[in-house]
């Protein structure tokens, strides 16, 4: 698969303080790359380096296989971005803002503007001045500007910030369709980890400037912890013995429940239920718990570098 974004040993320092520390990432065509980190971890600085808004202290950025410093104007025509607070002319309407930016990009104004407003459900606000938009619709206007010229790369810093639940779902489905159907490469940072888990095909975890881990959605599925919890009334030891005899690895946890980590039990908890029923051990609990991205992220930054102060 074609490599679209690459950094080689990207580093950014301010005096003695290292904000981005030797970060090497690769993003391929059509991927949605979720870039995760706490506030101050180095996400926005990395994004600014990707966009040429900030010169790294050392290391290189490549887009479409070209070194960023040598890419020129043609390269930027293929990139759309939204970084932090979206900017707009406050006294211009949504349509007027988009027409202006379309004109600056040399696009067919009416066609490009109407298409992007349709995609982001902004038609009802087309004649609203930017200063009167809600925070969520102002964010959508920023996204519309990023998408106006149908870029091959979208680099988005907290794109669902201030959106309501319906707006978050809209943006999620939009980005997924752009990646899957049009081959757009999406690089997205967010602190809403649940949302990233629903959309990202690859994930990078940055902490205190260092890239701790990169993994695909499939690799995350394999790595995240999954457990079946079993509780019975007053006969926990008997239940434990039955499960061990059936070949299930079992341990008793503090509250008296039994924890089973075997994939067979997790995928088919009804088999465990039948074992308990056949042994006349009434179930008080039978629950599968799967580690979510937030828990995995916190475990990763806690294990590799400590928690943020």
C-alpha cells in the first residue's frame, strides 16, 4: 500500500525542553490514523511539523514520498487540515466564507461550496454569519474549509471538539466513507478515545513527546485484555474446581468472583453457564468485559513512562 505520510526521527526542542522526541511514524493510503496523547504530549506540535507550520529541530517529514521542505505548492493542494480553533471571517456567512476560500484555491466556487455544505449538513446555516454559529457548527465550518478542495490527505486536530453526539456520528461516518470509498488518508488527533476506537484503522500513542506504540485495529483487538467473570452463590471453590477440571485458567479476585481469561470461555460464555447449571451451582454473575481503548491507552502510558503530571 502506498505510503502517504512519513516522519523520520522527528524532534522539536525549545531550549532544553524536548516537546517531540525522535518520532517516526508511517501512514498509508486510505488509513485513518488515530494519534493519541494527553494534553501536552506533543500531538499538536507533531501536526504543525507535518503541515510545515513549524520547523523541526531535527528529522524529516515526507508527504506522498516527497520531502516536505521540497514539496512546493503542488503538494499543499493535496492536503486539507484543521488545527485547534477553526478560523473564519466573523461577519461573513458560512457560504461567503467557503466561497472566499474556494476562490483562493482556484476552485469552481458554487460547485465546491454546495458539495461540501451537503457533506457536512451545513445548508441550514449557509446564510448565518460565522460569529453567530454555535461552537459545533463553527467546527463544521472549519472541517468544510479543510475538505473544500477534495484533498488526498486530511490532517485534523480534535475535529469533533464541541460537536454534539449527532454531529460526532456525522463526522465519523464522513471520514470513514472518505477513507474507504475515496482512498483519502486521514491523520486525526483526539482526546475522545472512544470515538477514535470506532474509526481508526491504526493507532499511535505519544507520551511526553515520545511515540510509545503503533498498532493496527486488528493488533489492538488481539492485545486488549478480555475476561469472563463468573459468580455463584456460596460455592465459589466448587465452581473454580469445575472450571479448572474443564481446562479453563481461573483465578479468584478480591470480591469473590472468578476471572477466566480463556478465549473459549470469552467467546462462548454459555458453555460456562451450562457447566454451573449442570453442577447445580446457581449463577449470580456471568459477564464478559473487554478492555477499551481508553483503558489500554492509560495502561500503556502508565507502563511506559509514567502518568502525566
